[in-house]
């Protein structure tokens, strides 16, 4: 696991994700999932780029199924961006760094510039 990406569990989901003062990108994954492992370099790049403005965490759906169920994660990998304690964006399947960054840009820069969000996330 990277120094920039923290692994969390159901027990600390509320504190680390929902009560965070920064946006948090949660990677719902499992060790046996090939596409999940393939996504790791993109998540590393995103975590490095956004380290000062957002957090990236991983939640193993096999060992922490409660959070996955709570947020209707039915397939992995699923990335969900949480901001202000609520899910604001969802990406399904293996994706790339540019797509993840585009989603983060939309939500993080909008909040940083004081613009009002219009609920366009598909979370």
C-alpha cells in the first residue's frame, strides 16, 4: 500500500470519509479483482497530484461489506467521491488517471472557487 493511499475499514469509514474536512475518493476493491489491481497506478497518480486538496482511500469489500452495501456498490472497482459527508460522484470499472482527475476537478475546484454545486454528480 502507498504512503498516499490509506486502507480503511467499516469501523473507521464515518470518521475518515464522512467526517473529513477534505473530499475523499474511496476505491471499493478486493485483492482478487484484476481490474482493481490494474487501477492502482492511476490511483497513485491521483493521490500524489491531489494530496493537498483531497484524500484517496481503499476499502476492501470482502472484509468491510457494510460500507459497500450502504453505498450500493454492486461491482468493483467502484470509485466514489465524498464531499461534505455525501457521495457526489461515482466511477464504475477500471478507468484512467485523466478521467478520475476530471471528476475531482469538477467537484474540488467548484468548492474551492466558492461556486455553488448543482448536484450533477451521479453518486
